[in-house]
């Protein structure tokens, strides 16, 4: 079968699961295969580019003296993101940050 754009698609195996096993009816619409360049990471991780992931793996592999897996690098990046969000939330709650998230860095210049 082909999609509207003329690309072929593969029917996912989960479509063949009976609705009573999943609790959901099988979708009636076909999904096109994505281009090969599209990452298989979920959209919530779209901010993690392939370049950032490769850089993180390289830096931490050199620091730790062993290869860092892609999953480990993603976990590291997520932990840094969560830390930054926590710090930003605390400083905004205390009134120490302006609307752009400046936590006083402007006074160092």
C-alpha cells in the first residue's frame, strides 16, 4: 500500500492485536514510514539532537574512561535539564530571576 505522498508503509504489528487485549480498537488509518533521517526518540526528547548526544557521549566517555551508551547519555542530559528547571523554578519562586531566567548573571559583566 502507499500513502498519499506516494511512499509505502508497513502495517505495525500491534494493529493485529485483538481490541479486547489492548482495550483499544485498531486504527483504520495507515501510517507512513518516516524518512530514515528521523530519530526514533520520542518527541519529548526532540531537543536532544544527534550532535548533542554524540558530544555528550564523547565528553563523558573520555572522562569516565569507558564507552558511554546512548541511553546513559540521554539520562545524563535529562538529569541536567531537570536540575536546570529546578534551579530556575526555585529562583523564580524566590523572586531572584527575571522573566528571562537571568539569575543575576548580568551583574558579573
